């Protein structure tokens, strides 16, 4: 699960991490009050940030022509103007696709004078199953570029999960970033807090980019998280009801939300051949084989190892609500699950939905003869495929015809 | 021979009284596997009975091991309690713990993996279909089936299969069996980002097993375990290996069903893994329909 920047900063703050003062606002009136508070506190600049899950907000454009999903305001009036142009409006960025996302919330925060930008992240290193802290003096830019072109500029520190992060590790990183004085001391505390946020919230990733040394209104140096991104481990959400409450359904595809109600794993794609498969690996390879034979998959759909008739029926309805779908490919290897149960589910679903599109079914495994007989006896036009390749060729041909 | 388990392996099932654990304990008994004990805390003293086979249930793994000499365990415990169940098996010094449970928090597995450093117990999984060493009987009856794989699609023979995915493993096994080619052992290592046993670990066991003559290695997007195995095969491989990687068409940044199946930051792509396979002389199946044929052509 992903959360918004303002929510990430709320979590970080709970673990003692310095973030710019500011507030999430859902109305222009709230934005005005938040901006007034910031300017009254001596800040000379406020940043107004659209809260959507996609990146590239700063360079994005709203569908009504307003440019920039992140803006700097020098006055309360300017902040109000930006809020009016963002709230309830649709922002299109490189990551949202042309349909964009509606901005429901903006973050109004102090924009302090940035002296130097850094990068900081915590993630799991899959190669050794240990938490990894990554930091770089190259902040505010794409870290993958840094990794590709100047890997020596990335500091890596692995944490032993048996003892957790040790202060010396945070000191090593802060010193590796070339920090001194107040900024150094602040960074040590901040790095410890960012790691704790990652571990205790069961995050899959915490990314601070940029992390910045700023000049405070009082003229002192401080280190703060200017931007923050947190991804959570879905498997661990059950023990974090507070974080679960941060889920924003408006950021998720309606079809994917519907699928999750039936414990179906569905991801919408752009092609025309819908797939219904049991097992994640087989579902991925079904997409791959469609493309291999010249078609394009419309979705990833794993009905799981013990799919019921109801799930098959729900799955059909979900894939049929995608208007791009021109044909359906059902690929089931019923190891333990009964192929006849699946076949009965398919027949019922086809009748219920009045399916008119070509349907290619490849059934294999437990009780497959009975399953195939059920399909044949249904009187429905179902194209049968013997192997995955045979079925894939047939479904691709049905779309091309 | 085979790797990891033989038809004589004495199996205990953790979570034998849950619906999922019970169903698959029954299927293992039907397959002829030596299911000698069950563990469900609080139900010690009860009996799990299936088709005349009486399996005693114990409160702890330690007690089950002491009373029945079980050496391997299948974990069917729900996700919040699975890490504890795995470590209980480790504490009881089992040779093998196979964690079937899907949905264990990643940090729980990070801790388990750390706690297992230097111990002799091997963990397979989690989020995996388990292990099958086929038997000699009809439909490979009499083999050792730990987990949830369909036993009957197997056939006793000399091909090793290792995979991160369940149904894709069955697909490969079925292709082999329907061509009359049997398997030494089939191992599902699981679809999570942190697992107990890697592709490389299993490949090394297969290379050292005199009864394994060829290997099918099935991977998927995410991580770099397939690349590491390919690197080792390039330097030390002595047997033909063919493989497939699922997820070439998966969109970056999305988890494809398995928690570990994700391309992030341009890493873990199917392309990189296929390239590593080719560089190591591993036969690449153009489609998942050709996994068995690709290997058989090399032998």
C-alpha cells in the first residue's frame, strides 16, 4: 500500500524525524488558515503541494490549464490562488497517464531556504535479507541515475535485524555526507528516526528525496525531510490499523478494489485479451505467452489456488467491465482444485453475463475430463485449447479475425 | 536418490487441525507420505485420523519430534503466527521446515532469517507449494509430498525442478510426465522477497545428486536470485539446465500476485534474467509451454 506525502510525514514525525511545519488541507479555507499561520510564524515562503500518489507532480499540468502541482507562495493571497487551482482539479503527470488524478488534499508547508540537498532511503536488500540504508550527496535527482553513473556517490549501510540500527551507523552516514555541526547532529537523529519508521511501521520503502540542510527563519542550519515517500508491506497491515486507515481508495483503480473484495488479484493493463488464471506465476506467464504470439493482455488476474464458483463468476464480471477487452483466455491448471467446479463456474458466468466475446479455455489437471464434458455439454461457443501455446494462439487469432 | 526428502522422510504438520492443513495432510497420507505427527498448541493428545491412519497431535514441535522422530515439518499456520511456528521447528532441530503460509510480514521473515544463521535446519518457502519426491507406485504414489502440490501429476525419474511459483511448477512437471519423463525432486521455493532457500541452493543440491540428470529452473521478475544461480551454473554447472522467467509483460512497480514479483527501480526485469540464463548456457524456453521440450532437447 502507498500513502500520501503528508501521511508519510505524519508517520516520520511520530518517530522524531524533522519535517517542515505544515498541514494537509481539503478546502481553500483550510489552506488559507494554514498559510496565515506559517507567515505569522516568520516564514517568508510557503509551498503548496498536490497530494496524489503519482510522482512528477511539480512538472504536472492540471486539465484546466494550470501548470505545476507544487507551487511556492510568497503571500497568503498567492497560497489561496494556488489552492483554488489545485483542490478538486485533475492533475496529469508523467506517472498518472492522460486521465490524471483528482487532487483531494493539498499540503501547505513552510518552504525553508535550502542550502544543500541529499538523498536518504531505507529498503530491504533482497540479496542478503537485511535492511539497507542508502544515502547520497546527490539529492533531489533520480537516484537510479546516480546508481548507474556514479555508484561511488551512494553510501550503503546494512542493519543487523537482531540488534537494530546502532547510532554509529547513523554517524557514519552523516559524516559520509560531509555534514558538520548542527546539521550533522540533526542528521544522526533523523537517520535513526527514518530507520525506526521503516522498521516499526513495516514499510517496504521509506524514501526522503530531497533530504535538505536548510536555513531556519532564525538563521540557523537544520536538516529536514523536504519530500517523503513511504510504501507499506501489505502483509503487515493487519498489525497497523492506524496506517490501514490511511488507505485512499480514490488512488486505486475501481476494478482492482472490486476484485480485492473477492480475494482476486487483478491488475488492469492496456491490451485487448483478458486473462483468468489460477496462480501468480501462471497468470504472469499467460500474459507473456499472449504477447509472444502477437496479442496484448488486458489484465493480470490470479483467482488463487482454491477458486470457488462465485470467484470465477466475479472474475468474469470484472474483466468484462473493461471496455478494451475483445476476447477472454481462461488458463487453469487445477492441481488440487476440481476442473469441473471451474468449468461449471465458467458456464454459469457466461450465461449470467450473456458473453458475446470469443472465449478460449485451457483446462488441465484434476478431474479434467468431467470439466471438459461440462463445457461441451453447455451448448456455449467455447474454444478449447489443449496446451497453453495452443490456447494462446487461438485467442490471439480470435482478436485478429 | 533425490534431494531434501525421500519416501522414508518422517513428516509432521504444524497446523494440522486447521482446514487448509488438514486437507493437505489428508492428501499427503493418500499419496503415501509418512505423516507421523501433527502439532496444534492446545490440542495435544488428540488424534488426526484419515483412512485408517492415526496421526497423534502434540502441543509442541519438540514433543512431536521426541515421540515420533519426525525430521521434516510442513507449516500451515496463519501468517501472524507463522514466524513463531518456523522458529519452533528450528528450535526442535528439524532437518527441514517447509513453510506453505502465504502473507507473512516481510520483517517477520527478516528476523527468522537472521535467527536461522548458523543453524542446521533448512527452511523452504514461505508462500510456496512445497516439495515432492515422487514415489514408484501408480501416479507416483508412495512418494514424499510436503505441501500443497498435486502428487498424481508426478513420475519418479531424473529431472529436478525448482521454481518460485506453484502452478507454473505443476505446468513444468505435467509437461515432463506427459512426455514420459520423471522427476527426482520438485521444489517450490516460494514467491516472497525473503525466503529460506534460494534457486542457487537448490541448484547446488541437484548438481550434487547423482540421480538428477537435468534441471528445470523457473523464475519470475523481482530480485536477483535467478541471476546469482545462473552465475554459479556458468562457473560450476555440470548438468543441462533449462528455464523460464515469468513476468516479461508485467508493468514496472506493480506487485504481480507474489509479494516478491515486482520490478522496482529498473531492477529484477525478466530481460535481465533471460540474459543471465543465456550467458550461462541455460536453455531458455520461448514460452512456458516449452519448458520440458527445451530441457529434453539439451539432454
